[in-house]
C-alpha cells in the first residue's frame, strides 16, 4: 500500500480514450481518478517492486545508499577503463 506522501497537482494531455479508460478503471476499483492514475504510474515505473524490495531489506537507508554509490563508482571505473583500451 502506498505511504501517504505530499501531493502536487499536475496537468497532462492524454488521448481521450486513455482518459475514458482510466475513469472506468478508477470507478471499477472504487478509487479516485488521481489515485488510480498514480497507482498505474507507480507500477509502470517500478515503484511497487522497489517498495516490496525495501520492505524485505535489512539494510539501513545509509547502508543501502553506500552500497548503491559503491556500485555506481565501480561501474564508472569499468566504463572509463574500457574507453582507454
């Protein structure tokens, strides 16, 4: 389930059939249109997968960030080394 986060109003232009389908989907799911669209975007962008992984992880946020930075730096070093060849 999504944690309560600050919301921001945005405007997007979508094809009429997409808007209509989203409204129908929201009504069937008994959700507000914005909640339905946000859930769809979160799913498409992989947020739901990330939240499931984070929920099972025993790493602290600091340790996870250090691990991610370490992996990023290692990747960059390999990429630079490959360019030098």
